[in-house]
């Protein structure tokens, strides 16, 4: 009887991995390539630094407190380091203490969202809506007097353009 029950559970375990899961992954991967700015992997490698490529194209994470953007206090726009799309405004930046540039909102329509399960827990991933470059993640622990969101962004994924006075 134990052998029958054990066999049943083994069959059940292996039957949980269906082709539907494979199709879902293929659909998700194919969506990543459907951005207005689309380049080959070789083109991205030639245009980006090694660190930018790691974060923007391979969804890596830079070391906390390593970004020069943390100290910028002047007015301006933070743009995608890969394609220069405006992503965040300086007036929405705040000091989160996490070690990465943080904003309470993005420029509407220029940031896309998805789900990241890399660490075993689903997180809201954000990427440039124009080129698909990985930016970071969005959390619900931002300032309560604004949106309540914290867009936790890799500084290497951004360039800062100061406002003209």
C-alpha cells in the first residue's frame, strides 16, 4: 500500500510541469523583445558599459550606495542610460536609505512593469517602456504623504539631465 501511495505522489509531482508552463515562459520572453527600441544583444554590448549591460539587459543589481546619483539635489530629469527616455523627475526623488536612487512616481507611460520571481518571491519589476532595460523594482513602502510607492532604481540604469535655467 505504501508503494502505491508513493508512486501516486511521484506521478502527481512530475505531472505538475506541463507544456502550458513552457508556453507561458515563451510568451513572456517574446514580449520582452517587442519594444519600440529593439537591438541585438551584440549591439547592446557594444553601446553599454559592462556594468550598464549587466543591469539593463541581464536584470542585474548594482551594489547599494555605489551610485553617484544618490547625492544629486538639483532639478532635472533622470533618463534611461540605454535609450535616453525620460523616466523620473528630480522633484519625485527622495532619500529612502536603501542605497539606491528612489522615486515616488515615474513619468507616466515611460516605465513598464512586470513580475520578477528570481528570489523566489514575486516582486514588481520595472523597465524602460521604450527599450525594455531593467531599472529596478517598485515597493509599497514609499512616503505615505505622496503615492506610497518606492521606485527603487539602479543608478547605473539612469543618466541625469539637469534642467536648463
